[in-house]
């Protein structure tokens, strides 16, 4: 399985679960939170990168972000742990197509990654939900200053 196949599988599975978008940027719109996923081939590696961004609607006065990395809250599932509940090493190997993990095991792990992303985005549909995640210590990745103030 190569990197493009991994990206296609993740994108296809997210679309099946209600996400929209073409190519490598997908979105899920809720009343209170916009979720974005960026899928990329990391240059000079055999890895696929996944960035998951959350943008509370109250922070979209200047327009909505078009990429996950432009969101005020950005998660990286391959780092493991909260909020996705993924095992870091397994996720890392799954996204590295040069690892010795087999295609069947990789497919199963990719489905787990997609399910974890969908679960987090489906359970955080309002600003209140994001605040609750933050108070529980589930938002540990990148948080822009304006979002940090909003979540406190």
C-alpha cells in the first residue's frame, strides 16, 4: 500500500461517515463547530500526515478556515492519546507505508483512525462541548490564543 492509497482510504471512509470535500481536505459542519481534516504526503518520508482542525463558529467572523492547520484548534492523531484514544506507536506505523505492517493490519488500523476522528468530531458539536473537552484535558495539541481564551 502506498501513501496515495492510504490517503484515498481515509478520505473515502470519512466521506462515507458524512464528511464532505474533494481531494485531501474534508469538512464536517455542525452549528457550533467546523471540523476540517487535511491529509498529506509528508515530503522526504514514507509517511502520511493527518491534521484535524476545529473552529468554533464564534471565531469565524473573518471567514472560515479552509485547512485544518488554519483552525484555532489543531489535533494530530498520530501523537496518540487524547482525544482520539489511539495507541501512538501503532498509529505511527500505520501512517508510515515503509513500516513492516501488513496491508490487512494497516487497513484495520486506518479504519480505527477514521472512527476515532469521526467520534471526536461527532461528540464536539458546540462550543460547550469543546470547553468540556478542554476542562477534561482532552485538548492538548495546538490551541491558538483566541481559542484558548474562549475555552477557559
